C-alpha cells in the first residue's frame, strides 16, 4: 500500500498551503509598509513641526517601535512561521475546505479522499476508493486557488505614504532626516533649527596645555545675527569678539578639555569639545664644557644657555630635561643626531660633541601630537686658537755696537710656550746659511707680556764690516692643532767698515770739541754775569725785584751750564769707548791721555760749587741780607773763574790729543800703504800679470794717498790751532814725489806694461817708508822736546813752591811774635802781599803747563786756587790788623803750598819715568811694576807716621815731613773718592763709609803737628777698612768678569725709549704676583686687558 506522502493529492495540498502562506506574507508586508510608513510620516511631520521634548520623543519612539513589532508579528512573522512550519499551519482538511470553496466540483471528493485515507491503512477497499478519487481530482491544481494579484488592491494603501516619503525626501529632506534623527536620538536634546548656520572655522579642535586656543565662528544664511555667545558646559555665557565677518573667543593657557556650544538670536548650535593635548616641552637643559687640557681651565657648567662661546677643541655635553617628548633631534649645520625618549614622562637626554668650528644648531622636540611650537635655535661660536702676536722694537748701540736691545710685546689668546731670537752672522761677503737661536725668558701663564733682552754682541765675535741678521719668533701652546708660531720681520745690523768707523770717530771728536767751545762760552758768560751781579749787590741794604731776577737768572744759567758739561762728559766717554771698540791699533799713550782727559772732564763740576749755588738759591728764597749774598757771590766768582780756566785747559788738551792721534794714524797709514804698494809692485813683475786689475788696484792706492794728503793738511791745521804749536818738518816734497811715481805706474799700466810699472811702484813704496820714518822721528823728537820742556818747567814750579812754603812759614812765625802796633807789622804785611803776587805768577805758570801735561789733575789747580784765596784773605786780615785771622790763613796757605809741592813732585816723578820709558832707559830705582794699592800706600804712610812719632826730627825738617804726609794722605783720599765713584753703588763702597772724613781729620792734625795716640789708632782703622774695601772691589770685578761684561756696561742707562718697556715689565711682575695662580684664565686675560687700557 502506498505511503501517504506519495499520494499526489497530498503534495498538491502542500503546494497550495505554501502558496497560501506566501500570499499571506506578501499581503502582510504591504500592510506593514503602508501602516509603518503612514505612522512614520505622521510622527516625522509632527516632530518636524512640534520639536517634541525628549520625553515625548521617547514615548513616540517606543510607541512606534511597539506598533512596528505588533504589525511585524501579525503580518510578517506569523506567515513566515506558518510557511516554514515553525508554528502549526492549516490542516489538510482545513486546506481542503478552502480549496473546495474555490473549486466546488472537487470539494466533496477531496474531503472523501482525506477521510478514506485514514481507513486505507487497514482497509484495502478504502485504499482503492482513495486512489479512484485521487485520480479524479489529480488534474486540478489546488495552488491556483491562491491568486497573488489579488494583493494589488492593497497597494492603494501603500502608495500614498510612499509617495509622500519620496516627495519629502526630495523637496524637504530635513523633514525625514532631522525628524528621524531626533526621534531615534530620543535621549538627546535638540536645539531649534536656526534660519542660519553655525560654521566653526577651526580645522582642529585640539588645544595644547598652557597655550592659548582661539575659537572662530562664522554664520551662513540669508539672515545672520550681529552677536554671538559661547556657552560653556558649566553654563557660563561668554560674548564672542567680532572681527570682520567672523566671531572669536580665546581660551587662555588651556589646562583641560573644554565643552561648549554657541548661541545667537535665540538659537543654539550643537555641542563641541576642545580636546587637550600635550606639546613636547623642554623643561631646561645644562651644558657641560670640558676644555682642552692645554688651556688649564676647569670644566664649566652653563644652565639654560644655548648660545655660547667655547675654545676650539672643547667637548660639549648637552643634558636636556624634557616632558611629553618621544624624540629629540639636534640639528647642526652639517649633521644631526636623534635621541629617543620614553613617551609620556619626564626624562633626561644626553649628547656630546667636540666642537672644532662655529655653527648654529636647532633643538627639535616631537611627540604623537606635534613638534615644539617655536623653533629653538642657538648659535655656538667656536673661538679658534689664534696665532700668537709679536712686536719688536730694536735699539742698537750705533756708537760701539756692543749690544742690541730687543724689546716688544708678545701675546696669545691662551698662552705662550717659547720665545726665541734667530740670527745669523755674515763675515764680509761670506754669508752663513743657517740661523742660530737664543731662547728668551717667558712667563708661560701670562697671556700678554713684554720682553726685554740686552743682547751683548761681543759673544758673537762681531767685527767691523760684519752683518747681523735677526728676527724674534714666538710659539703658542695650541694643544689641538699643534703649537703655532709668529715671527717679526728680518732686521739687519751692519757694522761700519774701517773707513766708516774713522769717519764716525772724527765726527764725534768734532762734536766734542764744539761742545767744549760752547761750554767755554757759557762759562765766560756766567762769569761776566757773576761779576755784574757782585757789582750790583755792592752798597745795597735790600734787594728789589730786579736784583732777585738777576740772581735767579744766574742760578738758571749755572743749571744750563751743568747740563752742558754733563753732556760733554757723556760725549767724551762715548768717544773713548768708540776708540777702544774699533781702533784696535790705538797707541797706548794716546789711550792713556784720553782717559786722563775724561777724568779732567768728570772733575769739571765740583761738589763745593754746587753747594754754593744751592746756598744762593736758599738765601734768595729766605730774602736774606745782601751781605750774605755778596759773600756767596764772591766765592762763586772765584769758583767760576777756576771753571773757565779748567775748560780752557781741557779744550787745549783735547786739541793736542787730536793732533797727536792724527799724527800717529798718519804714520800707521803710511806704513800700511808702503806695504800695499810694494806688494803691488811684486804682482806687476809676474809674467801673467793682469794689467787692468793692477791698474784698478793702483788707482785705489792713488786715491788712498790723496786722502792721506788731506789728513796731513788737517794735521797741520790742528797743530796751528794749538797755543804752543809743535815744530813740524815739511813733507810736501816727499808727497809730490810719491804722487809722481804713482801716476807714472798708473800710466804704464794703462799702456799694458806692468813690468815697467813695477819700478815706479817700488820707488813709491820706498819713498812712503822714508816719509813714514821721517814723521816717526819727528814724532819722537816732538815728544822728547815737549817732555823735557815740561819737566824743566815743572821742576822750577816745584822749587819755587817749596821756597815759597818755607818763606811763608818763616813769615808766619814772625807774625806770631810781632805786635800789631809794631812798625814791622806793616813791613811784614807788604812781604805777605809780595808772596801773594809770587803765587799768582806761579799759578799762571802752572796753568800754562797744565795745558800741555795731562797728568795734572783738576784738584791740583783747585789747590792752587785755595792757596791764592788763603793768601788774599791773609792780606785782607793784615790790612784790618786781625793778627790771629791772618796767621790762620797763612797756615792754610802754607798747607796748600805743601800739598801742591807734593802733588807736583809726584807728577814730576811720573814725567821722569815717562821720559825714561821714551828713551828706553828707565831710571834707577824706578823699575816698571805694578802700581801699589791704596791699602799698601796707607800702610807705608802709617809706618812713616809711627817712625816720626818716635822722634828724631824737629823744626823745619819736622814741618816739611808732616806736610808731605798730609799731602800723601790727601792723595790717598782723592784716589779713594775716585774708586767709590767708579765702582761703588751710589758712591758707596763696602767698608768705605766715613773713610774720607777720617782721612780729612788726619790731614788737619798733621798740618797742625798733632802726633797723638788717637791719630795712630785712627790710621790703623783706616788701613783695615781700606783693605776691606779693596777686597770687596776685587770680588766685584771678578764677578763681572765671570758675567763677561764690565761694570760700565751694566751701569749704562737704557735708551729713554725703552724706559716704558722696563716699567711695564715691572708692572707685569707685580701683576703676576697679585693675581691668584688658580684664577680662571679668562679672568686673567681680562685683568691683562684692563691693565693695558690703564696704560693707554
């Protein structure tokens, strides 16, 4: 029996039910859409017009939602449930009834089939009936009973709301969109829609902490309001500022997120929110500077200073303190470096770099929101280690060429390491290729300093005609690039050749002579002024203004004369030094005379005269009695008279020395020229002699002889200028013959006949030798004649002095015995007057002799002046009947005579020794030897005093011996004074303090014939201290020899132009002492610059 589902009828019924439910679903969908669209349009239109509140919209939303659910369930979900048998569908019987209603002819049959089907399972007959009935209705399609087109009638309910929806969406879309949005967002409050639009102009609604944020609002529409407000979430209403066609409001220093909306003309905008972001922030930074080691500077730390200066080679470490920074980039001019950070927290970022060049750099901070707002840019200036600077001021000894003074400034920005002098010496035409060096002292820590170096050239073996090239070079202490050097230009010092030296010396001699003439004129003018002043003062009880002015002018003229004499002394000293330096062949006698002349010039200004002028000045200032002034003027007149005579004598001696020096040089030149001429003669005799070369040499010799002729003429003129000219032989014939022979030889050489030229050359050489011998004999004759004449003259003076001394002593004794009222008193006075006249004659003779004899010192002539003064004063006292005064002055006069006699006797012995040396036959008992020292002379004198004290002599013999001892003590005292001036510092010799006063006391006691025990003890002390002084002097001389320089060299004053360098050097030394050694070099440099500015 067939299964039930296989029956076609059953399948046909199932198709019907499926179509039936599908049709039911279709109809439900149409009704659902029609109902929901209709309700939606009603609600939307109502919301559009009414703008319901949130509560009403909530009711409408949930009401519409409930209605939609009901409709969907009834018209959509139930048919779907039936369709998919989720819910119980129609039974077959109910479906058969519905089908039978549509198909009446099958209604009963279909029901019978369904009923028989239940019986067909057990009843075959029923099954057969089912098959029969089924066959009858199998041709009928039951699903035809369901007509889908029947649903068209329901579309009339769907199309109106759908049409309304489309029209609204096209013409009034906000009716659908805005209303729907408000209904759906039922919890949100919606503002009334304004007739204009709120347009927020800010592209980014993100603000950064601690920065201002400006809102910009603009209205769009046909009608726009004139004011606008910003309303915060807290309800605060803030009027916005209008700026043109938009409104703005600035939130200062935003610290948190901001919520707000706008209001205008009663309408509100949507709510807005300003989000808060963190901008990367540089809280601060620190720069650590590690300077190059050679600078000696401590590390430095700079806080929050990005632009700075550093020396080249400094290692710079940046330490950045950041917040909200993901990364930091240091962008330099040539490269950059990135440093990664930890987002969202404060941190430190480190970076180091050694700086070698100036450059700018930027600091760029970055996080997920932004970069740093403002550019962070700094300038890092690298100060390069500059080249050191050096300047040179040179001062050469252009007279003696003994030294070169190098002075200047050296400086560097960080320090100096070396300072050297580079030099090379060229001998004649030969040039040394390599430079030698001398290191100069340098204060390495002093950035700017002066240097001063006295370069003694004698250590180089420099001689006339040599050339010295030199420069100064300094090195800095650059520890980065290596020490850099700077140097001055190359300077040259050329020593004059022999001819130039001779010209310089001749010029210096002429300048000295001119200065002597000028000084003599000044002395004469001063003496005339003194006489006029003395005459002006006579008979005056009070001085007027004009008198005082005359005396003041007198003092001023004396000051000028002193300056002129000092200048003369300097010139003479330099002249002597020049001759010693360059004139290696200078005659010893001439050199000795030059030194004696220098001593005479040094003694022109005596201390006593200076004190008299100081006394005169003091009397003028105190308005003293004219009698006191006349007394001083009288003494000055005598002193100035002596100065005038000493200047005359010095000038005459200088001229005589020039003549003798010129004569000696001409003799030497003749000898040299004769040798050269003879050598040229030998060259002319050679076979391969070059006539042109020989001719040139002969021409040079001819020119030299012409120059010699001029020198001979100058020598003749010098001799004629002397007060007592020497008798000279005429050499004109020899000169003419020599010239003739030289001209002949030159003519022969022009004709290329050197052998024939040899004969006149040989003859010229022979005549030169003869002329030289003739002049040499003349020189010796003049010397011997002069010596003999001077000896005779001096011997007469000494004899007359001794006689005058004895006569004065006898007269002095007679005066002591005679009474003032005795007629013999006048007779004795006349006798004293005669002695005075004899003394004046003796003075004239002595001064005349002094103009020829160099050995006579100035103190000899001063002693003559003292003798005459005492005798004049004695005469005046006799006239006034002052017996005691007259006797005292006679005693002093006699002492001066005795002193003069002894001094002149010593000079007489020297001249006798000189004559004996000149004759080559020293006198007996006067062998040449070393001059005794002062200590030895004092010892001999002390022994003589001790022997004399023991007795054995009396009367005239005793007086004469005491006078000699007093004179000997004076000689020792004068020698001690000279030694102190020469070797002592400020005139003080160790151990020699007070010695001169002790010696003067001895002289006084000897003159007064006081031979006491105290005198002997004093003499022993004088001897002991003299020995100490000589020992100290010897040690000093040895020390100076070890240093290779003489005391005179060291005592020379530096050129005035260098005084400022020396002062500045002293200030620098004090500055180094005053600046703490650990002070930062920067501040040391600043202090140096400060002192430089003070000096400007």
